[in-house]
């Protein structure tokens, strides 16, 4: 979020921020009335929702914990509550900057509440269908396993490697069929994915990944969507020294998944092909030019999702 946008948000009435520290067994909550603890079970989730009734407009701030947060965040969204899942590294850096070096579950919940009040993070969008995200995660894991097995193939056990590769490919085909069926059961997401596939370079798998992992597509500005994916170059200047700009952060697995569609787009998408050639002619290194094309492709997809329109190829020159 830009500094101007952050100042504009801070000029508005601040909602109540409640910190939620999540572990495998417990939920530690920093509420205005004091700290509370609930078991990390469906019964505990119901108790937390009941306790939040005193603050109907409160925003619950929690960290991404590798999956432990999904059930409670889904319960909050189902109850119509606002939840914000933030990067744990940012929260830890904030705590160190405040001088809070001690770390317990209760302290972490209080730090999360303070982090929310200070930065006012944007609430996380609810998943349209949690099954799709789970299937995509499993697909990414199987794909990594297949790459690892093929890269570390040993001649002496070639038959075992071939058997494992065949098994993984069969599982991936079954998983892709389940992904297609799950997407078809969500008409709004299926329509959005179909529109994105009209862009040369965007196939069914990339379109599904975009509509599921990037629900903000079409609802935020170009700068915000670039920051979410991590393709906004970061300035590194100090005094008279001018450092090299680099991209990073954001949803790295989504950024990595967009590299191959970008390579296809600079060959078959007339707009991006011309843009890529202009950058090369201007003396930009190929990787810098590809990064700029990825950035431009993301802007194009964001505008299509915002306007609910398919891609229209540019008119041919007369």
C-alpha cells in the first residue's frame, strides 16, 4: 500500500483490531477486554465467535501459519467477520522495532493487535471454494516431486525411477480432472478463468491459479496487484549510490507460475511481443525485459477482470 493510501485510510475512523495467535492446540486472543484462550477445535471456534459479538465491526489479525490458520479464518468469514492474514516476518520485525523481544502466545496476540492498529492491513478475501486452493496446493507439491525425481534419476535404478515418474504423472492427471470439475462447480470463477484464457499465453492451469490464489484480481489497482504478486521493482538508493532494482516478496509461487506464460506471450501476444522488442532495442537485458512484460501482462489481466471483458487483439496495421 502506498504512503498516500495509508495516510488516507488513517484519516478514517479506525476499527477495532483483535490479535489472534494460532497454534496447533490453542487460539490466544488479544481483545479490548483482555486476553482469552480457546481450544483450536470447532467448539473453540464457536466460543471465539461468540466472544467477538461485543465488537461487530472488529478486524481479526492473525499470521499465516502454514495451514493451521485456515479453519478459523474460514469460520470467521462464514460468520461474516473480517479477518486479515499477515506475513509473520513483518509482525516479528514490528515487534523487534517496538523492543518487544519476549515471545509467548499471549504476547504474540497482543503484538498482532498492535500491528493491526498501526498498519491497518486490508482484510483478506475469503476463498470462493476452499477445495480449489487445497487441490492447487497438492498439484504444486506433486509437480515439485516429479521434477525432483526426474532431476535425480540414477542409471542403476532406472526402472524404479520410471515407475515413480509414471505414478506421479497419473496422479497429476487425476488431480487436474478434479480441479476442472471443482472449477466448473463455481460458475463465477469458471467464467473469470475462461475470460483470462483468451489472452495468448494463459492456459487453463494458469487461469485457475490466478482466480483461486489471487482473488483480489480486478478489485484493486495495478500497483497493488503488482505488489501482491511481487513484481513491483524495489528501489535501493542511498546518498549518491544508486542500487539495482529487484523484484521480490508477494506470492512467490504465483510469480514463478507466471514466468512461462510470459515467455509464451512475448512470442504470440502482439502487444507484449512489440513491448518486449522495444525494451530489447532500448538496451534492456532480456531478463529485465521479461520482468517488465510479466508486470504488463498482470496489468492486462487485472483490467480484464475489473471490466469483466475478454482480451481483444489489437487491430492489424493497414
